[in-house]
C-alpha cells in the first residue's frame, strides 16, 4: 500500500510537470496527449489505492513503463523530451508482478 | 424459469443457454465456440454495444446482434 | 498443423523448426500461411501452419482454406493442436478432423498453463478414445517437443471416425472431456488482474486512448528519422537523375523517382504501425479494446475494430486503411475504409495553416480544430449512411478473449514484414503509373506549369467551381493535390498567387473544407484499391468528391449570409 501512495504521488508530479512543459511555462515540448497518458496512469494508481487492489497498480506500472520506453525512443528519434521518460522507475515493479 | 435473450442480462448475472434463435450460420458459429444449449454462461461485463460473456473460464465478446439470438434461462434471479 | 485460434500453433512451429519458418499467403487469398522445415533423425519434414479455426461448419475463408488443403494437398499427417486449458471446446475440431482419415497426432499444448490452473488431463485415456497418439507439450517452454518429434517419426495413426452433425459432435466432446479432464480449481490470475483494469468502467477508455496515443507516437515520431532519411535519399536521386538532359531523365527523375519515392518514404511509418498493431494483436489486448468502444461505434454502423483505423487516419490514411485488416466483418471493413479519408491526415495541415493564418489570424487554431471535428462527424455520418444503404446488414461478431502473452519476436517480425511487403507490392504499381501521369500533365506541352496541360485542365474545370468563386490557380492546386495533399501549398506558391486578394474568408473556409474532404490522394487510393478492390476505389473517389462539393457549396452559401 505504501508503494501505491508513492507511485500515485510520483505520477501526479510527472503529470503536473508535463502539463507545465506543454504550456511552455518551463521547457517546451510537452504534449497535451502525453499529459493525458500520465494522468491516466495517476488515476489508475489512485483507483488502486481507493479500492485497495494491487491489480490497478500492476496495470498502471505496465502502462507507465511502456510509455517511458516509447518516450525514450521518441527522444532518441526526434529530440523531444517528455516527463514520461521518468516513468521508467516503475518498470522493475511491473516486471516483478507480471512474472 | 425466466427466458431472456443473452443481451438482456445484467452485468454479473448468469444463466443456462436454452436455445439459439437464429439461422444455421449463426447457430453453427456460436456452437463451435462452445455456446451450446445446456452451458452455463455469465455476463462478465457490458458497455452499450457488445457483451462480455464468460463460459468455462473463457471470455468472449459477443456483438449485440448475435447476443440477442442466444436465449438463456436466468433462473429465479431474472 | 490444425487447431483453434490462440492455441499456440505458431510457437509450436517455432519450437519444432528451431525458428526456421517463413510466412506467406495461400494462393489467391490473403490468408496467412506459415511454413517451416525441420530435420528429425535425418528425415526432412515440412510443417504447414493452417489458419486457426473453430470448426468446419461455417463458411469462413479460413475454414475453406484449411479444408481445401487437407483434401487437395493430402498431407502425410495432421498435428491437431489443442489448448489444454479448454479441451472440451477444442475437441469439436478434433472430432471433425477424424472424418478426413489422415494419420493424426493430438498435441495438448499449453499444458503447463493448464496444470497451473489445476486442470489435469489423462492423455492415455484420451489416446485410447480417439485412437491417435496424444502428446502433452508447452511450446513456449519447449517442453514435450522431443516426445512430439518421436511420435512424428512414428507417423501418427488414423483416428477412429467420429462423424456426426455439429450437435452430436458437441455431445461427444462433452462426454469425452468429462472422462479425461479433472479440474481442481479455476482462476486465471494474470488475466483477471489485467482485465479488471483494462476493462474498468471508468479507466478502460482512458487507457485505450493512451495506448492509441502511444501507437501514434510510435508510428510517426519514432519512425521519423527513417522517413526523413528515405525522403532525402529519394529527393537526392530525383534531382540527380533529372539534372541530366532529355525528357527520359526528366520523367524518371521528376516523375517516377520523385513520385514513387514520396510514397515509399511512408514505408517506415507503415512498418512501425504494423509492428505496433501486431504487438497489440499478439499480446491479446485487441479484443478487449474492441469490447470497450463497440457501444459507441455500433451507433454508426461500425464496430469496435473500426476505431483503431479511424484514429490512425489523423496521421496518414494509408496505414490507417491497411489497419482495417483486423476487421472480420466484410461490410464493416469496407465502410471503415471508405470513410477513412475524411479523417484529416497530417498532410492536410499545411493547407489549413496557410489559409487559416491568412484569413483567420485571430482564431486560427479554432478554425483548424473545427475542420478536424467536421472531418470526424462527416466520417461517422457517412459510415451510418453507407451501412444503411449500400452496405446494409447486421454486424454479428463473436470473439474469444485470448490469454495475455508476450509475443514471440520472430512471429512479430514476420507478421510485420509480410504486411509491409503486401503494401509495397500492391501500392507500388499504381503509384508508378499515377506519378508518370502527374509528371506529364504538369510539364507538357510548355515545360512550365503555367502553360501545361494541368493549367489547361485547371482552367477547363474552373467553371465547375465557379459557384464557390475559386480562381483557376486554386483549382489547379486542387488537381495537383491529388498526388499528395501537401502539394496544394507548393502549387499555390509556385504559381505566385496572392490568395488574400482572390478570395474572402468564407471562401477560404469552403476551400479548406474542400481540401479536407475531396478525393483521397494517390497513395490512399492505391491503398483502398489494394484492400477492397478497384470498384470501391472508384466509388471512394466519386463519393468523397460529391461530399466535398456539396459541403463546400453549403459553406459558401452560409458564408454569404454574413
């Protein structure tokens, strides 16, 4: 459960950062759709926290890690940075749970 | 005994298939997927259009049109 | 190799042949055929993976292909791959296969998964009942493969005959399953965990949209360096060839290489899209997504599967149309393909930017957004109209939710490659012809575009568009935009037209609407033709032209009131 709180807060922060960056407040390049994806991850974590079920956390981290891999590829291909990259920290948890 | 089309069942509700009310084509299609009279089915989810049916541990998505042709006995709950 | 869908036939083929297999099509149909070679004890065996089917009773293409193969090619042996998780239902096909009187081996695949779920199967008893060898395997973990190879060397046995009507077969299967299967507990852990979230009432749709966005990013952003590389390579080649004197070099360079190149540079996008789509299909997510959006889509006569294609259309209609392949229902597939060009692709954006910037400097983004929305609305309405008229018929579908799994990289690669190759072959020829035509009419007889046949065509066709009040230059731009929509902007700049002086804002809006809706570009037409045939491609061109004309006429008319 502690992990659920940590992930929820972490992805909430990433969502906010991505939102600021998409509105060009800070460093540009974020996109509203990336905000949407991170927001979905946050919401999924949050629902897991509310209904007290691990399954939501597993799915959320799975999405977050796929998204981070994709954002890393995008960064390599086009140079656009997204805070989605930082979602990579969720990968070990997703892999461990899916094994 | 309450006879209803599969599409009219609520989420979570179960029943036993009684008949398939359709042409040969759709009967065969449903039967070869294991939806046969006598089988117990349960609605695992529904969202406007298609229904999610679980049967013997396998889940199927069945379009509304097809789900209307499957007649189930929803028992006392219906 | 014959079996139901999702029983791990491809993994088994992979395990038997050590990855030495190829994917092609059965002659004359777009059903994928996988073939592999293995040498067992010095003997050479060719394995053919037939399409996954549930029975021989319905008239689907897959079943016809399988039946024809068994009757005409007379294989030496049938490996009937059975999903151990669901023996009873898989037995329908097994029992029907006994009628062919071909030596058979029954392979109980995914046995490890079954054991994990407390299902145990008495293989000896099953073997006795059917009269064929029965082997337990787990193709993914490469268990039981050696035993299977031993049985293959023995050649299998002709099974006892279990012919009967489907009703009788169903009863027999039920009885056999009762005898050989023992179930202790049934709970599918990972399926339940992921399904609960992926099909959640509130989160299901946002998760689906997130995945769609990821597909979009993967197809367009990640593939960008490759697209640019190919694009500049073809540009270089085209200029280089055209720099030689003579009409032949001009045709080869500016016509053939430039035209074909501009389309071939889509290939990275297409390959990346197919990779992602194959991943979605093989991982088992696709049928879940179909369930999620079916309610909304069925209101417009489409079904859940259409949504992926329509969303892809925002990027480029070509890969989007190829994505309709996953729609089984023929009529829904045609309708989805036909309305796809109304989804505003990225090539149309430069046109909007040019006109919106000039005529609506204050609220350009609102204007552009409204064009995208109008496109979606018209696509959905047209789909509804098509399904009520030309493509009438109820969409009845049933789809099994397969277990989630990590796709085999080899299979993923082959699936992507075969589909990409199909596009290159089919689209290539059409595009070649069209690029020569476009090159010819923009260069002859005068050598410059102002005095070319294209210009004459523009002037000749201008009266058609006089109700909208567009000048011949604008009409010409539309004609060249037929090759690729981004060319519209290029043509306007080549012709040096001061757009602001020849039209009013409402005319400009009508013009933008027209470019949004009018006939799809050459590549898209080629894709439509490759997927659903020449007649529908002709229909798509005339239908979209008609819609575009009517809508922009209405827009011009409405604009006049202000």
